[in-house]
């Protein structure tokens, strides 16, 4: 190597080192937050799940898989898993077609559609907890109008609460969630619809395809990645439901609306006051969710390529 | 598409019904909060009795609002700082561990907040952030990072490299190029990221429930607690007034910045 190229090589490696250092400097804040609030709690939850660790007594040393066997032996666990799955299925099956329908309805850019879209999106500004408080008032037999309407239709007693029966509580919550999230999923679906090139529709029209045929043969297949994504979000979100049940039903009546995440809270603060058990259930939820996400991504054919 | 007057009329009727369905609960809350009802602070005639009662409820509405504001500000500022600097690092620099770090940021999406709250009760105490409003803001920040960093990275990556080169030739350091050239061009993305952080923080209930005591409660937590305070007899007047007060700032910002909210979706940054 000649002298100038060595110098050039040196300056290049010096340049690269400087670039790496600057890069790391800029990546420092995000790394600090991750290390402090993401990795540390993940390590800690695993340690806690293997320790006798009560709410008031604190850490009392490792106890192997005791917490896990206690959690798995709790009859409430199976009930809550079953209810969570039922709720997830109901929500997703109802929410997805509504989101798609709304998206098809408002996708054309017109003034009226813009107003409509905004109206449907308004609930997205509310938190799930405050939306739940609002619906708690709406469902109340004393002041809420919904009780009155249902009573007039002969569907229920005027003085009994909609949230007082297991089925009533479930449907009331599903209704709230659909109201809160329809706009959100509509927006996601609209983005997918807009990604379908116009000339595909043009070709379908030239071929003389009916509107329904165009929808089933062109729109739906091309919308598959979007539908897969919204379904994953809906399923994952519903599996982790907490706020709405904490506010509306507290898991009742008779623990009939207990979700898995609500059970974590119960273990920690109400029934067991056992952070070890709560941590064990957290670990199970964490693992289940990673597995479920991986399966869903595979099953729905969302490859890495599409994901980027 | 809608050719006949009949189908046109049907379309407008149907869509109006849909719009009303989505707006009705909030409209009801506003009306019911100023309407007279037994068992509330507004027993006869229309008026703001429930709002006066809300103002004086518990530690006082201003305290709860301020708590919500502190959590939101911390979440917005820290999210913006982390997303902007991190996004810049991922968009413009080559360094060892970059791809691994990026995947780790995105992996936050796979981990539900519900699974981290139990260890966070203990951990926040260890790092001196027990019952701390900024602490809650920081936890909420974490879950804004995947979307925020992803959006900012894409936004910076689309800025032509020549702009930055020119700044560096003019003697700008990497830091001042970042502030003077990169950040201004990425303002729309910053607004989107900030809006998402604000909505998440202002509306958060679960993280506050786990990590804060009642006398340090933000408004959503106080609101839920308000409802449970007197078992059996619930003051629905103060409850609906609380919903209105909590919703109003979020709704105003949301409507004003709707364009940026939608952008968060079109950029492909919102993912499960």
C-alpha cells in the first residue's frame, strides 16, 4: 500500500469511528429509557415470579415454581381465560366488519364524508377508562337512557341494571368497545383501501364486473394485509382488556366477566395480595402474547417484507 | 354512484344515523351534566352545580388536572426527545448494534403494559420514583417509543442528505445540523408523535392505578374513584361533569390536529 492510501484508510476509519460515536450519542436517550423501564422490569418480573413476594411483606426469597403452580391451580384462571377468549372473539367479529363497512362508506373524499369521518373518530379522543365511566352512567337504571329504552322494548326490567347479569355485562362492554374503537379501525382500513391502485378497479369495470364481484374479487384480496393487521391489533388489544371491565363490572357479577389482566390486579391488590403470583401470571400473559402474535403473523401471511 | 334521489336520500339518512350514534353519548354527557336530577348537585333547573361540586371534590379538580398535566408533559417531552434523537441515529448513522437496538425498540410493541406493571411497582420504588407523576409519564413514554422512533426515522430518512452536507460544510456540528436542519423539516412528524403521546398520557388510567396513590391521582383515576366513593348512591351529576372536563381538552386538540393523527396511520407507524 502506498503512503497516501494508508492515510486515506486511517482517516476513513477515524471518520467511521466518529460516526459510530455520534450515532450512539444520539441513540443514548432511547437506550436509557429501554434499559431502565423495559429490560429491568422484564428481568424483575421473572425474578418475582420465582419468589415469595407479598404486597406487604416484600421479597422473602426464591420459592421455585410455587407461584406458577398456585396460579395454575386457581379455578379462577381457567374461567378468566375462557371469558377473555369469548370477549376477544365477540369484539373482533363485530368490530372488523363494522370498521370495513364504515371505511367503504366514507373513503370517497367529499365534504359530507369528512364530517362523517370526524364524527366516527370523535370517540377515539376518549380514554377507555373515561369512556367506560361515561357508559357506566349511560347504563345506570337511575339516570341512563339505555335502561329505559330496553325496558320499553320489554327486554329488561326498568329497575334492574344492565350490568347485573353476566350476558348483559358482556354485551354492554362489547358495545362500549365497538363505539370507542370503530373509528380507529376504520381509519386503519381506509389507509389500506387507499393503497389499492385505481387502475385495478378500472380493469374490473372494463371486464364488466358487478360491484359485489369487484368487492369480493378485487378489494378484499388486496386488502388482506390490512385486515390481518387490524385483526391482530383487535385480538391483542381485547386479550389484554382491563380498564373497561375494571370500571364497568369489576369482573362481576359473580366473577363472570373476569379477564386475565384483571386477575393479575386481583392477585396483587385484592384477593391474594401476592405480587409473586401476580408476577407469575404476568409472565404467562407475556409468553402467551408473544406466541399468539408470532402465530398470527405467520398464519395471516404477513411476511417481514410487508411489515416494513 | 348514488344516482336516484331515493338512494341518495337513503344514504344521507343512514349516514346521519351513524354519525348521531357516535356523537350521542358525549352529547348526552354534556346535557346531563347541566340538567337537574335528584342525588346530584343540580337538583332544580339547568345550571353548573355539578361543575362547582366537581371543582371542590376530593383534593379539588385543579389538583387532579395539574397531575394529569404533569404526566402528559413528561410523556410528551421525553417521547419527543427520545424519538427525535433515536430516529436520527437510526436514519443517518452507521454504528455497531444499530439493527439490534432498532429491533429491541420495536419489540416493546410485543410486550403488554399489563405484564410490566407488577415489577414496575417494585422497580419504581428502587429507583426513587414511587408514587411519582413524572415516573408514570416515563412509563407511558416507553410504550410510545416504537411508533415514535419508527416515524421519526422514516421522516429523517426522507430528508435529502445534501441539506445536511451543506450545513456541515458551513461548519455545523452533527448536533447543530440536527437542531437547525433536521428537526425543522420533521416538524409534522414531531406533532404526530407528540399528539399520540399526549392522548395516551392524558387518558391513561391503568398505569396511574398501579403506580400512584389516590392523593396523587390524575383526573381519570380520580373520576373512576369518584364513582365508587359512595357505594349504592352514585352522584351521576359529578361523574358526567368529570367526563366532560376530562374529554374537552383531548377532544379540542384531537379535532384541531386531526390531520396529524391520520398521518400517524398513513405513515405505517401504527402497528399492533
